[in-house]
C-alpha cells in the first residue's frame, strides 16, 4: 500500500464527509425553514481538496505509462498471439468488395 493509495482513500473520505455535511446543512435549513442557495464555504473547500487528492492519486497509483508506438522497446504485444484457433477469417465482411477488387474493375 503506497502513499498514492493512502492519499486516494483520504480524498474519498474527505469527499464523503463533504457530502454528509451538505446533507446535514440542508436538514438544518429545513428545520429553520430557509431556502438552500449554496453549500457553506467549508464544504466547498472540502470538495476541492478531495477532488485534488483523488485526481493526484488517480494519476500516480496506476504506475508507469506504456508507450503506444509499435516500434518501441516497451511494447511487447507486437507479435501474433500464441493461440491462433480464435482468429476468424470467414466472416460476413467477405460479401463486401474490397478496395483492390474495385480498382481492378475500372
């Protein structure tokens, strides 16, 4: 369990507390028979802090990003899979003419 994971859990707890505080504030306003216009400033600060912590954790916890370039050394999925039994070549797409056939007819 790394630091990023702990920060993410802390962010979720802060967001949950902000939601609970908003519900509690609305209940208090109903008792006092006042209109709900916006949440208190401390709830807004909690929401922003929880959002920042969750976003930081979401970007750091997954780990290192892999390269998407096919010629990259990090890309290990360049070759065909070992089990070729699931590759299907007879499908409904063969009914439509390919571009090569269309060029030959002209």
